[in-house]
């Protein structure tokens, strides 16, 4: 295929959508996202969806494979954006704490451009079929695994089921937290700082508890070992 595309005249003959077409398709998809967020995926009918997207019911399937596939693509787009944020955070940027806080900041900041994506992803995931849901879960697991590695490095702990659970719950908190502040009187800067403080406190507090519990278990095991061997 690469050889064919390099032949004279072939590349020129491939029709690519214009920038205006791409922008129009993007705006159309955002209209569908707005409707899913406000009405709910299951409550959105095809005629209503077409009207909201500025299309006729007959032309709707020229713009999407199905309503469910469109939902999947919107949620997939969110997790691909989250994974793109991981790529920008490298060990060269500092210690594990610095990288963790940068990751948290990137996640919270993404709500500014994809707030409705987060809302729909958390609320409508169950509407996907098994194959689609598995793909989304895999993307989320990749993200959670990178987070748990940062937590392990930061706390100097082994990766345990507890640490994995902390990473999973932290992602859920990051995905949902901004929606809790929609009716507050905070400006965007104060809101972002407060959300960051809440997530940091949740993570660091839990890590301290886990380390204390691990130390206590270690001490108890040593005491039991010494008691057993003294008998």
C-alpha cells in the first residue's frame, strides 16, 4: 500500500475531507454529545438526534454507523485524550510526586474541553455492547496501571491490590469531581485548585494509611515469628 501511494498521481487522486468538512463533522458530533448529556442516551430518539445535529433522519446514517457506535467513539475519544496526557509526562520531569501532581492537573484540566465527554462516559458506559465496553475498559486500565506505578514509586511500596484499588477509585474521583462544583460560586482558578487539593489529600492520606497498615502487619508477623521460635 505504501508503494502504491508513492506512485505519481496516486496521492493526488485520494480524496481527503477538507478542513471545513472536518470542522463541520466535529461540530455535528458535539451536538450529539450535548443531547446525550442532557437527555440521556437511552432517552434520545433517532429523529430527535437528527434534528439536534441539523440533519434529516434519512441522512443520519451517512454521518454515523449507529447511535451506539457514536456513543462509543465519543467515550473512546475521551480516554485517548487521557492517554495522550500520560505520554507528555516523562521521568525527566521530576520525581514521582511531581509527575503524579502533573498527571492530576492534566486530568482536571481536560474537563475544560471535554466536560460533557466525562459526564457521558461515566453515566452511559453501560449502554455500550460487550465488545465496545471491553475496549473502553482496556483503555481505562492502561491509564490506571500508569497511575498505580506512579503511586508505588511515590510511596516506595510494592504494587498491591490496595494500591490498584486506590488508583481505580482515584480515576473515578477525577472523572466525576468537577461535576460536583457546577452550582458553586467559585471562579475557574479557585475551583481547579480546590479539586486538585481534594484529590491530592485523598491519595496522600490513603497512601499514609496503607504504609502504616503495612508496617503494623510487618511488626505483627515478626513478633509472631519470634514467639513461635522461642517456644
